[in-house]
C-alpha cells in the first residue's frame, strides 16, 4: 500500500503536464477499493 501511495503522489504532480486527471481518479479509486478489500480480508 505504501508503494501505491507513493506512486499516486508522484502521479498527482504530473496531472495536467503529461498525465490525465481521469487516470489519476482511477488510480485513487483503485487504491480505495484495494484498501477496503485488504481490510476485510485481513
């Protein structure tokens, strides 16, 4: 999860430069779903 958070932070800095806001939204949404899944399974 830590690596995912680091990736998202770096990605957020590039939104509007060479990354899209929609893709960033999908990354954050995936992170949220993964965190929920892990919380339920562990």
